[in-house]
C-alpha cells in the first residue's frame, strides 16, 4: 500500500461505506479526494457546497455507468471527513442523507475553521478511532489497488510539474495554450488537476515545455515536479 501525503481521510466505520464504483469512477473519486487531502479547494462541476449540512460541507459528484454518485464531506484543517457516500436517484438530496450527515457531525468535535493542511495530532486520532471513526487514506477508503493508487499519484505529479515548469519559464497560460493549439481554460484545468485531463495531454504539454524523458521519469519517481533540481529553467 502506498503512503499518501496530506490530510488523512476520516469516516465512520460500519456506517459510511465505499460505493460500488467502476474502475474509472473509483480512480476519479480517488483523484479528487487526493486534491482535497493536499488542501486544495474544488468547485463545480466536481464539488459544490452543502450548507444544509453545515459549514465547510460539500458534495463530490462522481459519474459512473451505474449512476451518479455523491460523496458528502467536510474539509477541516487536519482531515477530510467523509460523511456519506451514495448513488443519487432524485434531483434533490434526500432528507435522510442530510439528517444522517448532520447526526454524524454531531459526534465530532466542533470544526477547526482554519484553512491548511496541518497534520492531525496523535491524541485526536486516538480519540476518533476510539469513538468508531476510521482514520486512513484514500486508498483504504476507496479500496484502490496499488496500481490504481500509483496512477493517481502519477497524474498529480505531472499536473504539478506542468504548472511549475511553465512558471519557471515565464510563460503564461495563454501562451502555452497557443503552443498546444488549445485554450487557456484547458491549460488551467491541466494545472488544477482536473479529472477530465488525460495523462497523454499532460505528458505532451510537458514535452512542449522542453521536458525530456529523464525529466518525466524523475517527476513520476519523486512525486512532486517542483522538487526536481534538474528541471529546465
């Protein structure tokens, strides 16, 4: 099992269960949750606020051949709290789901309103686990295989490397879009790690920016493109 960086994923054992995702949907859900772990904020079409549940509560939207799934979560400074996961069959979020999420929140301490990616204290983790909460990783929650988890990490690394390399070279998103014969909005999606962006597009964009095969291998191996001392300026 791969070690993940960032905030832990927290869910209530026995109540919050992983939906029966297809492989594609499972990887998309894993990718979005990994972004949340790193302290990034998501917006539509992937995530929207759920004030009916509480402050800092949102829902992830995951499309799957079996239907449209939702993952209800709260983003804390030291954790991503999974409140529920279900397949949505009606236009409105079922009242039963909102009530269940609210009830689970009541079992937690008041939310930490700071924004960040601080590590969870060992004492807090022990209290959560003693109260029936699981504190783990995206891979554990979604049941990702090692290969699926590795694929997600590769894509995260490539998107971060693309942004860092473009900025080091002093090229705007608009200019890069011209070189790629694409649009600025598409480049923004690539750098934000949008699930709709393919690995092929990330790799080809890095090659356009002068990355070598050795650079790409280093990015994938090291996990963070910005940490590579050998990237071209």
